[in-house]
């Protein structure tokens, strides 16, 4: 249903200026009036798109966040407890909700993807969607892109897929991690990889090994380990309890593995970073809750969200839109575990 500002103003019993202020997130109306206006808009079935004040770009006031639940990947049944997911929802809500918009979370099961999409009333009504594609492969992304209107895929990327992506530059993050460890004088370097195949982690791995290769360094096979990427507790590979010679520094493909390493090694008397320096990737909140605090690579979730929304707005409004792949750089965060 197409509504004019005058229609909304008449129904809400306010001026057209008040409706305009509310829609644009401007001062000039009380919070009570603002909420009343958006309640009226919702009741009248207002289309979740509106013209931006400048440039004629349509601004989204409703976005579906599509979550694909998996059994073996990061987005398993406990995905809602992951720091990345919590930050994503929070930032998305602030960016869309700040102007009176809404974010609806749509959960699909990877095993019943086709059926779930067909049965999803929310997706049928959705004008635009951000798909959290962390665990998805190329075939799944192509399928979702053909079924979901105006989709942007975040936290994943495939060079040969003609779809819209917003992701961090995992290669650059891994490369900078390797470069930093080398600059600190470490040559006996270990690596903790995910025991699950995740595209982002493979890119981090590629970047890290590239940095080492430039200095003619290699990771000895005995210094390569694997851990579950989402577990904070549990024992480590037998190597760490065997009194063998440790690497001098270890890079972990995500912070969960790094935190688990720090906690367990500290428990058995290994001094960090004196005996073994440790570095992670993601910069989650828990990194500053341990001793020593974790050196890591920061992932700018807020910037990812803003880029995804901007890209989505352009895609919705531009009938000649061509698919766009956007990379957001990462940032080194130096703390006590490796400095």
C-alpha cells in the first residue's frame, strides 16, 4: 500500500512536518509522538521503503536478517550466543531502527532450505534481506540468491559467484597477523586451525602462510593443530601435555580457539607470553576478560553492517544494479598475550 505523508499525518492526528521528522530520525517530535507515528504506519501497512531526503536514494526501513542454521558449522543450534551474531543484530538494529525501521530475523534450516523458504511468509513479504552466509557454499548461495529478493550476503565471499557480498578481508587479516608475529622476532611458529571447513578461515590461513613465505618461513607439521572454533572449554591436543618443545608463538584462526588455548595452558603452568605467545582473530569481548589479555585482529562489524545497508539501499532503488563485492579491512589489536 502506497501512503503519502499527508495520509499518515491525518490518521495519526499530527502535522506532516511531524511525520517527516519521525521518518528521518530528526529532532522536533517527542519520543511518545514518534512511537505513535510508527505505530500508525505499521497499522496502515506502509511499504518499508521511503525516499531519502537527499539524492533520491530509497532508504530501507525494514530488513530481514536471514540466518541459515547448520549442524556442523559456526551457525549451529547455539549460534545466538556467538559474539559476532550478538554484535551483528545490535548494530543492524541501531542502523535501521534509528530511523524507525524494523529488523526481522528469519531462521532457515540448511537441511530443509527449499521448503523453509517456500513456507516463509516473512521472506515472501520482504523487500530486502541480509543473509549471514558464514557457513554457506557456492551452490547454497546461488540458490538463496535466486529465491530471496534483494539479498546481500555477509561474512562470506566467492569470486566466481555473481551475487552481492560484504565481507571482511580475511586474507589481509591473516597476512597482517603473520607479518606482526614475524616482526616480533618469532621464527618457531605454530598454527591452530578450525576442525571445520569454513571459507573465511581458509582465507585467513592463506594470508598467514603468504606472510611467512615472504620471509622463507614454514610452519613445521608438528606445530599445526586443530580445535573446534566455537568451544571455550575442553582439553587440547596431546602435544600440549607431553613436555615436547613448544613453538614460540601460535596463531589461532579465531578467538575462541585462542582463549581456550590461553586458559588451558595457563592451568598446566605454561607462562604466556613468556614461554608461548598466542594470537587470535575476531576481537570478541571475552578477549579482555582473561589474563593475559588476547592480542587479536579486530573485525569492524559496525562498518560491515553500514556497508551492507548502503549497498542494499542502492540495489533496491537502482533497476540497473550490477552485483557488488565489498571488502572491509581488519585491524591489529596488540595486547599482552603477544606483543
